[in-house]
C-alpha cells in the first residue's frame, strides 16, 4: 500500500505545480485506467 500512497501524493504535488504555473488541470476521472506496455524487443538490422 505504500506505493499507492506515494503515487497519490505525487499526483497531488503535480496538480499543485500545474496550478502554480496557471496551466490547465484535467478533470478527475472517476474510473481511471492505467496501461503499462513493455518496450518492444530490439531486432538486429
């Protein structure tokens, strides 16, 4: 659960920075989806 807390706190800090710089802050997504993709294998040319 520590990672979840760190990720949440990191996002809160990110939103603070956006607001300080007067940049647009995206609306909250009630059902966020995270997609993780592995790097494609490199092939010899």
